[in-house]
C-alpha cells in the first residue's frame, strides 16, 4: 500500500518523504531545484454534487490532447447527472485523463469552467501554493512526464493508471520565480513553433490546389513548351462516349479475397485489399461506380483485380495517350449527371455525353509528360515541407526538455 504523501507548503522546508530518490530522478536539475512526488504539490481533490437545473459537465471525451483545452463540455440536467460526474474543477486546474481510450488527454481549465464538474476518469490536479499552475500544466504535458506515466499503465484490454501510481510520479520543483521564467520560455517557444507549423500547413493546403491548377492549365493547352506544337495543334471537342467505353469490374467480396495475397484489389476509391489473382493489367484506369466515391479516378500501378464497385475504362491507344486520358478523367467532373441521392451511381450512359477537349496524340503525350514533371517537383517540395514540420515538432520537444532541465537562457 502506498504511503500517504505529505503536502509541501514551503519550498525551503520540503519533507524527506516528498523527495524522489536520485535513482528515480529522470535527469539532473540545478542544485536549488528538487525532484518531488507529484502528489506532494497537489491539493486534495474535491467532490461536487450537481445542483440547480443544469450544470457544465467535463467528460473525458471533452478534452483533446492536440489542443490541450476543454473543447466540448456538456450542459447536463442535474436530475440526469452521470454517476461519474463528481469531481470539482477550479480555475487553473489541470485535468489529466487516467483511462483508456483517452489516456494522456490533458487540459488546463480556464475561469469559464471554474464551477464545472469533471468525470472521475480525470485526476483533477489542483496546484499547491509552491507550484505555478501553468508550470504544473506544462510539466504534465512534457514528453518526459508522459513517458513516465505511460510506463505505469496497467491492464491488457483497457490499460489505465491508478491514481496512487500517478501521484507517486516525479516532478521537478524549481523556485517559483524560476517556474515563471520556464513557463514564459515554453509558451513563447510554442507560439513561434505553432505559427511556423500553421504557415507550413497553409502552404501544403495551397500546394494541393496548385497541383490541381497546374494539371487543369496543361489540359487546357496552356503553359506547355512548344514541343510537339501543343499550342498550334487543333483541339477537338468530343463527348467521352466517342473516346472511351466502360465496363463494370468483377465481383469480389472481402471474404473471397485470398489470405496473404499480394495482388492489389481496386474498389471505388483505390486499393481496398489484396487477392492471389489478377484480372486486369498494370496501368488500368478505373472510375468509382457507386456511393460516396463514385467518379473517383485511379490508374493501377501493377496487375490487379478491379471489383464491381468500379468501372474499367477501355479506349484506343492509337488515338488516346493513356496518361493523358487518366489526367483528363481525373480533372473532369464525372458526377455531373448523377443524382444527389444518398447512393449516387455512375454508368457509361451518365458519362458518355460529357464533353471534353482533345488535341492530337503527340500533343497529348507532351501534356501528360508536362503534368507528371510538374507534379513530381511539387511532390518533392511537399516532402521537404512535411519534413520541416517534423523537425519543428522534434525541436519543440528538445527545447521544452531543456527548459525543464534548467537550461533556459
């Protein structure tokens, strides 16, 4: 049975029972800091019964570990209060979820929720006077603490952390002035990194639009070099029915797929599984036939099976370049003649009348190559930007770790 932890009331008079042995300390800290048990810097949790007509209830699904805020509290009638609604919440408390599937969801409570009631799935961390509430929150969110808490999880099916184990975890305790300095550094660092990541995300969003814009521009005959006389060639407007024919794929349910198969199975929106047989060659163009993904266009990378949730495109390769056709279909609204019902459906009859513009075969090849080259360059840029985001995430972790080691300049 865990020994009852003393409450630290004075930084200069920390009881020996509150000190974490050196062997359990995660890393070295400055000499005027102390490693103490978490429970020694937290006030006892309070219970609060729902009163009045209704109350604000913070269930464990109301906290999102990405935004680290109470994101979706509920207004619950007191007469219908869940039995787990019993933990009082105060301004500045940190809610730490101890139960699966919301394990490690953490939020700092603002004044707007100071009269709320939290679920027993949380440990409500109310800081004692020796610890800054913001410092407590950031320390509980730190990778080191999360790692220590994860190591204490127990249970095979529904892992969780016992409150007694949670309270025994170490927390570094600097003087209050140093705590404030660390918090200022962390919050300024987070703001700068969040801003940089937001800018990168905005760039990536625009990059997706840029890919579509480039493809559509080239398909219209603009922006390509004069190789193959793309600009001078005659473009014909034709209904799709004059250049393609479609047929339904072959039925194959998930249960019928061969275990361990390596042949990709294409459904309405790309690969849905694997089989041990193929029925179509590589570079087969498919169109999603039914449901949410009807009209989705894919080109298979290898020999494949195509189910009857997709249509297979057939055409004369002496007149139409395969990759040009793929890009053309990809950027044509094939759903324009479908109904707005819950189960939209595409068929040859519904797409054959759609008009498209087609240049000569040589020009089609030049356009397709131009699209591929442009998309390849944009993919490389996307990879670099996504890598930069990961570097920023890792940098954040390192800077926060250094801050909690007392290495703030």
